[in-house]
């Protein structure tokens, strides 16, 4: 009987996963945006239903805003998860702990494990995300690394921490599109955060704000900061 090593099995799994990601038709939203509000820099928020992991559909909140920079520059910011803790309110840190495929190539999707910590009111939430970078479509997707997946990674000598107890799921995607002559970019951000224990409504609202409004405004600040640094050179 042919025996396949754990490392080879893991490599095959990653190859199939990244291939499926690259070939899939990326989902996009078709909202009627208020162009006046968009050009004024306002965040527009929508509620939508779409398929997520498992059966059925769930509602989620989607944020849309314009960023005054071309798509390539915005994408450069979106790839830099490790810098987000400096700009996003409530985000203590994000840090890349393992790179399966480096981001930055239009020919092959990137794939990294990113550990993070969020503070929301009196709660501290620790997690690790499996993040895929699809530069060809200006798109990123992330999924929650479960306790079972943590054990698999650790067996493969990838040090991953178990998430905060009670955190059920974090997943989502974001993508960008050029606007006008390509000097600006429309940014779509669609996260889901779920807990397995009921939370007070004011905590849920704070968690939503920290993962949508605060995050998107943080990305805007990162884009503006990058532009200023480039202008100073």
C-alpha cells in the first residue's frame, strides 16, 4: 500500500484549496450607490444575504466607500495586515504567523495565517484567520481557524494559538474596483463575526462598529498615510 506522508498530504490540500480559490467566480455586490455621498467620502452601509460556510444563508452588513487613490495603491495597503493595528480602533494587533504563498502576484493567489486581537469594551478577543489574497481580482477572503485546524497546524509545526472561548466564527471578504478614470477606488468590505454565547446588544453593536466602521476608516487613514509618505520622498 502506498503511504503518503503528512507533509505531502498537507501540500496537496493547499494546492487544491488555492486552485479552487483562483478558479472560482468571485462574488460581487450590485448596490445602487449614492454617488453624491460616495464622492463626499461617506461610508454607505447595506444589509444583504449570501451563502457562507455550511448550509443556508445569513444576513450580513456590507460597507462601501471611496478611497482617493488608485487600486494598486489601495491593494498595497490591504495586503499589509500587520500594519492595521496602528490605524484600526479596537484592533490591538494583526501579525502574519505563517505564509503558504506570498501575496503580491497576479499569477498565483497568496495565502497566509494571520493572528489578531480585538478589544471591544470589556472583552478581549483572540483569533487566527486563514487569509487568501487574489490580486488578479483585487480581492481578499478570510476564514476562521477552528480549534481542530489549530491542532492540524500545530502537528505540522505551524504554531497557532487557540481562539478565545465563545468565538464561533470570523469570516468575510473585501474587494476593490477602479472609479472614474482610475484615480480613485471603490472599496467593499463584508465581514461576519459570530459568538457561540449571547452578548448584550450594546456589545454586539460595538463589535459590529469595530469590525466595519472602524476598520474601513482605518484603511482610509492607511491609504492617506501611504500617499503622504510617498509625496515626502
